[in-house]
C-alpha cells in the first residue's frame, strides 16, 4: 500500500550520508550520530524488502530483525557514548588523535 | 472520508516543517526545543488521522507511545541540555 | 455522506486550522516566549478538535476513551514542558521582546 | 482511488525528503546541541515512515528507543562533555580548509555518490515481488502460542536472536560498568512542575508498558517496546532528580538485570534436555512460556536501559 521503492531509495541515501559524515567529521559524538543514521538507512531498505510480498501482509521476519537491530543500536550507542566521555576525560578532546600530528 | 483524512494528515506533516525550521534557525536553545513540542502534538495528530484512514487500530497505540516519549524527551532537553548551549547567540 | 461525517469534517478542519495558526506563530513571532505561547496553546486546542472529530466517527467507546487519554496526556505534557522551557529561558537570561 | 494514490505518494515523498534533509542537517550542524535536536526530529520522522511501510511494531520500537532513549542518552552525554571540554572552540572546530582536506572530502563524497548510485541500481533491479517467509510464519502461527506474527518470530521461531540480543544489552551495561561508570551528574534543584509531571506520567508509563506487553501477543507491541517504555519511566525518574535507595541497587538491581537472559537460558536448556532443538517449545505450553519470557525480558530490558542512562558504576554494600 505504500511507495515501496521510494523508502528503499531514501534508505540508500541515508546510508551514504551517514558514511560520509562518519569519515569526514572528527568529533566522536558526530561519528556516533552518523552510525545511527547509517543504521536507520539499512533498516529502511530491509523493511521495504519485507513489503514486496505478493499477498497483502508484509513479511514479519525482517520486521522482527529490525526491532532486534534497534535495541542493539541503542546498547552500542550507550556504550560508545561512555567510551567517548572517557576519551574526552583522558585527552581533553572528544576526538580521535590526528594521524598527521599525533 | 479516507482521502479527506489523509489530505489533512499531509497538511499537518507540512506544519512539522515549521518546527524543523525553528530548530535550524534558533536562535536560543529554548527555540530549538520547541521543535520537539511541535512533533509531540502534530505528529500525534498525523498518526491518529492515519489510524482512522486505514482502519489500523494499532496506530493509536503508536500515537500514545509518541505522546508519552515526546514528553520524556522534552524533559531531557530541559534538564540536561541547558548547561551546554550559549543562549542569545547573535543571528 | 451522513450527518456525522459532516460534523467530523468540520471539527477536523477547525483542528487543522489551529495547527496551522500555531505554526505561523512559531515561525513569525519575535521571541521565544511569544512563540511558545502561540505554539503550545493552539496546537493543544488543534489536537483537541482533531480528537473530537475522530471520536465522532470512532467505532467504539474504547477508542473514544483512548483518544481522550492521548489528548489529556499531550495537554499535561505540553503545558508542563512549556512552563519548563519558559522558566529555563528566563533563568538563562533570554530577553523578552519589547517594541 | 487515483487521487488517493497521489496524496499517499506526496505524503511519502515529503516524509522521505524530510528524512534525508534532517539527517544531513543533523550531521553537518555546526553546534552539537542543534545536531542532536535535529537527530531526535529525524528519529521521530522515521517512526512516521515505519507506519507507512506497514511496520507498526517497528514504529513503536523506534519511538520508544530510537527517539526517546537515544535522544536522552545523547543529551546526557553532551551535558557531561561540557565539563571536560575546555572551550566551545574545540567542539565546534571549523572544518579544515586546507587543500589536502578539501581534496579528501570531495574524493570521499564522489566515492560515496558512486556507492549511492550503485545501491539505487541494485534496489531497482530487485524483483518487485517475493514470496518472503510470511506464508511459512502464518502456517506455523497456531503452534507458536501467540497470534501476532512479529512476536512469534521474535520469541519463538527466532528466539535465539532475542536471547543474544538480551545478552548484548547486558554486555553493554557491563562494559559501561567495567569502565568505572561515570560520575553522578549534579542534581539540579527540584522543580515543582516537573515533580508533578513525573508523579502523573510515571504511573501512566508503567501502565502503558504493561499494556504494550499484553498487546504484544496479538497486536503490535511486545517485550522490547514495553521494556523501552519501562526504561523511559526510569529515565524520567532520574531526570526529575529522584534517586533509587541504596538497598535496591545491590542484589535487587542485579536480579532484575539478569531475569530475562537467565530465564531464556533456562528454557533453552530445558528444550535441549527434553530432546527438542534449541528453544523449540512444546506447542501446548508455548503460550505460557512466551508470556513468562516476555515479562522477564521486559523487566530486564527496562532496568538495563535505565541503568545505561544513569551510567554510574554499580554500588557495593560499602556504598562505594
């Protein structure tokens, strides 16, 4: 009932935006946000694939896997944030050391 | 009636744009928090309209969760964010 | 269309009008306090009208109850959060618009 | 019907475009606070997209976890970062303008544009319809003990996924604790309005959590959504400045944390000993077992998420 390919394309776009930000920005909080955006993109593609079924009801297995994925994402985000705070505490900056200077 | 509900939902989706514009523009932290307020009301209305249009009762539960969690997020903004942002930064 | 359809349509339209008015206020008003005032009040009223419009056409009393519960929650949370934001802004020295 | 399709198409396009713009703005925002606000708006928009892709279960999980808890976690981290960060400057360091940095950025951008184009072609090349596993799930739904297909997949057909997921959550918390946790945040002065709001909202959150747990057996909802709402209640308590009594943060806390995973492991052992394959419940008892598992999992998920938000190390008897 929905524009299925549209959201899959949005998902691909989100994945690439997130990956770009993950590579380009130095601040760790931004990197954590970027990973979350990438994850959302992957989930969108997965969910639209679940909606290709011939009969009306969407495939429940990818939906269950996405819910699992969302919970794992929040767990890793929480852990990554604590790691970031520890890095900031040790070095005074919430960034990974620059390879050219450090 | 279905078409009417969906068209109204689309209009409300556009009002979310106003909230996002305010979040982008600021200028103060308080202004940016208003966008969460907009989502907490307008998106709830969108979900309720969709629930009616498609006859999906489950979307009302989604709207209920939305209302509750938007409130918790807004409280988190007020209580945790204010140490951070410099208010009144010039436009 | 039967009578209840017309009643529901009018209520929904009024609700959406309040939402649009709130958004205009959010975008156009000069400082955070006036924006807060425009947004919170008219959006909560708007949601109230939308809920009433949907309740007219609801299939059971259980649904009506759930719709009202959602509206009550949004009212409660909206009012409290608006107070907290305004209070925080005052304490942080966001000045009011005077002209 | 035709006009209906058009309105839906516009609705979806606006949502999709909004998602892309919000993600871009959130990540490129010069101030981190603005970035987090936009990210929360992005997550809330995602839940509208989930509703449109026929995934109300995922929409519930996204709202409770993606928007609510992740947003609160990010904000708490940002406010803690404020203390250790010497100046605003280093956080909002302007992007380097050197020739080398610019070349690097444009190379990355063009490479990722190529990846995006390739992904788009792959997605469009997929067959428009597929059998999926929906039919098989529907065929064995009677034997699963619940009538909601997503819950059946999560707790019965792919129960091992859920077991491992509970362990991942627990491991994340153990990771935080073994890093020594974080210093407690200064308690802001109590605000009467917030206190009242918490007193009203927390019972409603608990009730909604129980409702979602109950609904999960036949409709969208279930242990994860219920657990996340429970966790949100804990987050709200902590934000309102309430503290858990010392005597509950010892054994009681640990028992709550491991209730879900250990019951799961016990059932896994039981099914193996009873001569079936891992987590293959006997059909006549599957319903009861799933409800027990869901209750335990909800408690554990909620407690773990709230503990991850508070993120202080565990306190021992000595009050350390």
